[in-house]
C-alpha cells in the first residue's frame, strides 16, 4: 500500500477516509456488501494491463493464455454454482448484462414486460428514462396493495401486451419470486423469460431462494450484491443458441475489451461462494433480515408484505407524517446507512418517497447475528419514533459506531 501513499497522498487520503466510513457506519443498503481482501487483490492485479477482446481461445490479441485461463475458471465455477451450461462473465455491470440480453434476443420496438420501477423493478426493466424503455416498447406489472406480486394479474397484463420477453426479478421485493409461475405465464403468451437475480443471487447460490433454472430462458445477475464478489455482471443460460447470441451481443455488440482483472476477481468470488461456509452466510443473511422485520413490526412499523423471505425489508411510512427521505437522513445522522425507496401505493416523488429499504447482507458479512440485528432494529425504531430529535440521533450514532468497531471486516488497509 505504500505505493499509493507515496505516489499520490491525495487519493490515498480519500481512500483512508472511505475505509474509516465503511468501518464506522452500519451499512444497510440492500445492494451493498463487503468483498474479501482476496477479491480486492485480484481486482487490483496485473490483469488491469491486458487487452483480451473476444472469448477464451478466440481472442483478437496475442498473449491471452492466462486471460483465457482465468476467464475459463470463472465460467466453470459459475456453471457449478448456479447449475447451468453457458455463462458469459464479461458484462461490466448488471445493467450491461441486461442490455446484452435485449440486444441478443430482441429487435428495436419489440415489446418487453417487466416489473414497474416504483413497485421494486429496476431501471433496466423498461423504465422510460433507460435505454430499455427507449429502444423497446415497455410495459409493466407491479405488486398488489399488500406488496405481493399478483401472478393472475401478471398473466392478465401479459395476455393484453403479448410481450416478446418477460423480465422477472427486482431491486426491492422482499418475497420469493416464483419462477415456475412466470414460466407458465410466458408459455401462455409465447414469450421468452429472463430472470434478473442481481439482488438474490447469493441466496440462490446457497439454495436459500429457489433457482430460476430450469424455468428461465436466460438469467442475469450482478456479482457484487448478495454474491459479495467484485462489481460486475454475468449472463447464464442452458440454451446453446441463446448463449451464442449473447456472446455476440456483449462483444462486439455493446462492449470492447473485457475487464480481465474483474473477471479474475469474479473467479475468486465464485470460489468463495462454492465453499460450505457460504451456505451459513446466506442462511444468516435471511435470519438477520427476518429479525429486522419482526422487531420493526413489533414497534408498530408497516413492513411491506408483512415480513421478508430474503435479504431485505421494505418499510412504508404512508401512515406517518414523514417521508422516506426524512427517515433516510435521520438514520444517516445516527450512523445507519439505508436508502429511501418507493412503496406500494406511493404518493410522493421518487426523490422523496414514502419508504426505506433496509438490507442485511453487509452487516452479516461483518459477522453480526440476530442479537445485533435486534438491537439495531430497535435503534432504527427509536430514531423513527423521534425523527426530529437530533440529540438522540447523535447519541445513537455513538452507540452504533462502538458496535460497528466490534465487527472489523478489514483489519488493515486493503485498498
Ligand atoms: N438488476 C437489478 C435487479 C438491480 O437491482 C441492479 C442494481 O441495482 C441492476 C440490475 C444493475 O446493476 P449495475 O448497478 O451493476 O448496473
């Protein structure tokens, strides 16, 4: 680490501050996590220097024998992890993975049906501000008033829309996604089915959420959320023809040279996901989220859908006189990082919202269990009960920093 310290103290200081921030705050953003130092070492490795356009064995550059080796290893591990036959590990992000699938399987103006952004879907599932909503004709399904996907309603919408592709998967849905039901709907209207498991991939890999295989034609994910790998994306399928189209769509369709250093880190991350300890982690992620939901409900808060099956809890403040933004800011002042989120029946703008999304993956990675989550959930409720009380927020912040420092994840600088 002395290289950076000596060469660029300005950047070094910023990284030190970020390390301190990550250490002292309780990170409860559902899409964030802590990678291992091994993942970070691979990401900061010598492969940063290498161009490797193409795929293993078919590159457009010389000197790719080790790039081939590491990409093949990442692919093999991902295949084993998710039980599928074809994997593309080159997407730079989850958004690029989704864009790659659309380019591979759709033509401009084809119809797609995805989950509404304000009901928990992702921008890339057809939102009008995203390329997916500009290039394709996008339509949406959502959740019912209680916050659950109503599959009969999805079928009704699908029958009217007749989409070429249905997207299932979400960014803020606390319940199990029934891939079999989505398959039945897709079959009934003759659509392709894509699952975006970005949020739940770590649980799927551990058997803590049902697998999208064999029901989905194609599956995308990020590698940095519940999977705890490097920031990046991945596409999986069991269909040789789709796999071929996807490879061409990613390169040369939407990307140039793959980030081989990130692919090396993906391989390391998948190696960690394949170890028996991973199942324990994923189980604990769910137990901790469930503890969070139970305490918040006992304290009188409206937890959307009445609980959680996965790693996140969605709390609605539609019955309160403060917004998601107010709650997000108040909790931030108390040392607890969450994010404001729209909720079913939303009345406020996406910049204000009437809810928050709270996740358990990052604190679980630090070793916290039900006892710590019970305490944190009570402190969250204390802050929300007294949302204007800045003195209380400061007092809780001290307690939360002390708690965070008992669960040190990086005991030396890893950046
Ligand atoms: N898909 C889902 C369901 C997501 O929640 C996200 C990110 O939040 C993405 C895709 C996009 O991933 P990225 O931020 O890597 O582009």
